């Protein structure tokens, strides 16, 4: 199992797929997610060296002091992974939390980036979406099986349409594991203690971080039914970065799976711009 040591010694899991001389693409997942977050899009992203990591406290990486489950530390972990692999510059595909990390990297280590794609995230996080995350973060699902959880998603998640049950079962398996006592989350429950206080505090102004993306190829993928990335925030992102490639993905909330036709078209156009 490939691992590397974070700057504080925490052992983190990663995957490195593709030819070593292909352009490196660092894939950074959502808050509670892991390297499996990109399984749906991976078969479609050809001609790149896809690098994924499990953040500290998630997936196959070690749990750590929950005070370190914060974006600046995770951004440092991402740079440490690039250093471990001997990569000077990479493009970043960031889903939700991963997109925030990408913006922080643009502000603190811009010379390490050659492009950024943001999956349903921007400098302003809608309170409705944060409330939805708060409702489940760090809590084991009240379902006995992945099938039960998938059925609930189909019945109770109107922001997503035309998603087969098999897709939801696979998705649920990425962040949960079946046990004799029911489903258990595949990450440190103390992630809740680290993150929720920030939900209730004034949001950090991330617009200066977003502005540091100027001059870099940028793609923005937006779930048309998203409760985290609002239309107003998206419009301001486009105004500030008029060259951005933008995809509106119908029948998707937070977060598109990335293998939808609209998302793939945007990612391929973005790939063509990467230096």
C-alpha cells in the first residue's frame, strides 16, 4: 500500500496511476471522502498521471489529532505528496473541500500549479449546503446495508435525478463500510469536532484566494441543483475569471460525479489548456 509521511509524521495513503511522464493531475476529494471519489471519472481522464490521496483521518490514511483536520494542514500534505513523488508542478482537480485546498495552494504555492478545476465549490459556501453537511458529518448512517442507504438516497435526495441505484450503492461504499452493527463511516468521527465550529463562525473571505487563480487554466463544474455553490457566487467567479471553462450539470446537486457529459466536456477542454 503506497504511503508517505506528512510534515508532522502522519502516514497518508495515496495512489499514482498512469505513465510517469504524463502531465500530473492531483485529485483532491470532498470533506468526508477519499481517493475513491474519482473512481467514476478516472476511466475518462486519459493522457494524465492521476494522483489521489486520502486526507488525514479519511480512508486508508492514519487518523491524527483532530485539530490538524484543517485546510492549511491538508494543503501542506498535498504539497508533501508532490515532493514525495518528485513533482514540481501539477494540475489540481478539487471536489468541494479539495477545491478550497486548491484555492489555498494558489495563494500560498502558486508556482506548484499549472491549472485548477473546481467541482461544485467556490469562495462562498451557501449556508444551506453547510447545514446539510452538518446534519451527517461524523455520524454513522442509520442503515443496515449499503443497499438500504442507496435506496434512501434515491427516495430522499431530490437534487439528484436519473441516478441508478447501482451508482448510489457504489458511492455509499466509498465512504461507509458494512458491519454486523450496520454502516460505519470510513473516516475519523472527530472530523466533526474539527469542522463544525467553523460552520457556525463567519466565513473566511476566500475571494483573494480565488483571485490568485488568475492566469491559470480554470474549469468550474457546477451542479445545477447545488445547495453549496450558489448561482450568485458562480456568476461572480465567472466575472472575475472570464476565461474560465464552465459546466452546468443538470439533475445534480452537491456534488456532481464528474462523469456526466457536461463535466467531461469541460474537463477535456481544460486539459487541453494545461501547460
